[in-house]
C-alpha cells in the first residue's frame, strides 16, 4: 500500500531507512511529509510506533493501493 503521513516537526532524510524507506520531505511550514510504499499493516503499525517514539505529532494519514506520484519508489 502507498501511504502519505504528515507530521509536525522536521526530520532529515537520514531517517528514511529507519522509517521503512519512506521519502521524507520537509515543508516550509515546519511539517514533514513521509510517503512511499509500506509492505503491510504490520509494517505500518511499526512505522507509527516509531513516529510516536520520536515524540512527533501525527497530523494526517492517507493510504491508497497505488502510488499517485511518479517520484515514489515502488
């Protein structure tokens, strides 16, 4: 499944491997967008637990069956 997660705060791209290989995009408003493919719901739960463990505030979450952006690794 393809996911897009918005969090409050900034993360560097260095965290990508630890966050299931998602693409990390910093936004001008201080938010960070994580997007990419997640293997399954178990991997998603692990990812959300990592975000929680970093004490980052989850702003939004969306998922679809297929990536809608050509920049996303599949």
